[in-house]
């Protein structure tokens, strides 16, 4: 791999055990530079544990981690972490201080210049609220302040753990737009975790799905979309009879539990022949629809079966 195009994060057989119980097993992450990588999985799947290992907050039981083309070790951890911004769980702040005062404290700890404070306030659109006490901020504003704190020092990698958790639709939209702008405007790679596929699908161009501590899918978001197979759904006045007739005429067909006959995607002439056959038997076609398996369906199937794509 060309040094200029190295992965922002690579892990090799990463694992973590707590009290003899495996929480993360054999995880091989590959996060391309300059992307938004959606790290997806149900609650308790191992997302936060994995992210904590990437940040040196938890020591791996097995495997290796490479961040920004450097092996993450106890010797160079501090140097690597200077290039990483993070928001894990909920942001930490002093409620009795203003947003600006909170940023000045963190900037002093990080050794960051004050002009960087004004830059991150503009990025998260809090410049008009910088002199307001954080205790008076909305939940969405507090999340944006947490991201501003993570962006101090212009990191090359930003790790956000469930940044839209608990927000109302307006707050979710604000955080979503902010996250999407960061790689484009500032060249920062973003890893964002969530248990909601619909959220990840709207911001990420690469996705990793973890379940029971194991990666069950990883790749471009479009590859996951490609799994959303299309089919034809037909409803008649007598679905059971229609099902028997279609099967006896060599149509691949199944009867689902919500009143539809499901067939593979058919060409126009094939579909015309199919409906003509049903009309011939006077079965009363009331609906014909193109349907696709949704991403949510695919996600639920994956985490339900534990299989990989």
C-alpha cells in the first residue's frame, strides 16, 4: 500500500476478553483514509469495546492495531493519540462554564493555540453560543460541543461513539450534516458507531457490521445495497389457489404471511404471462408491486443468523 494512501485504521485478529468471557473476537478492521466508516451493530455487540482499544483505553487480549500507518503500542500511544479526536459515550464538560471556556480548558491541556478554538466553533456552528453556559445548551448543542472538543488540534482521525443517541430529529439532522462535511472540508477520516442502520446508511461510505464480537460484513456501503434483492409481490383474492397454480406452471413462488405471493424479479413479458395465467383462472389480481429487501431487513437477517455476507 502506498504510504500516501495507507488505511487510517487496520486491525489484525483483534480480540478482548473480560473475566474470561470474549467480548471481541478476531476483528479485522480496514478503514480507508478520508472516508466516513460506519461501525454498526446492536447494543452489546462489541462496538464500544473495539473503539476503546483503538484509543488505547482498553488493552487488547489478542491481535494488533495500526493507526495512521503506525503500530499502536504502549511506547508510541501518546504520539498517535495526538492525531485522534474522540467522543465516546457522552461528552464531558463543565456545565457552569461557557462553551468557549470549556474549549479553552481542553485547548490548554492539549497545548492547542486559541485560534484553533474559533475554528472548531465555526465547524460545529456554535460561534453564536460560545458565551452561553453549557448547562443551558440543548442536547444537540452539547453533542456539537463534544465534537468541537474532539476536533481541537486538527486530528487526522475522528472517532464518534453513538453521537446521535437521544437526540430529537432536528438534532440528529444537524449532527448528520456536520459529520458528512468533515472529511470533505478538512480531510479528516471519521469512524462513527451506531446501532441504527438507517443513520449509518445516510452518512457512511464504508460500513463494518459487528455482532457478538465478530465482524459479519465490511465494505463500501454500495456493496451492502447490492444485497437488497428485488422481487415481484402479487396479491389476489385467493392467494392459496394462486400459489398452487403458479407452482404447477413452474413459477418460483412463495406465499408470505402478510398476504403476498413473492416471485423473483421478472421481465415484462414474463410478468405479463404470469398475470394472464392468474386472470385465466379468475383469481382477481388486486395488486402487483416491485419490492426490494430493505437494508434493515438485511441487517436484521445478519444479526439474527450470525452469518456473514
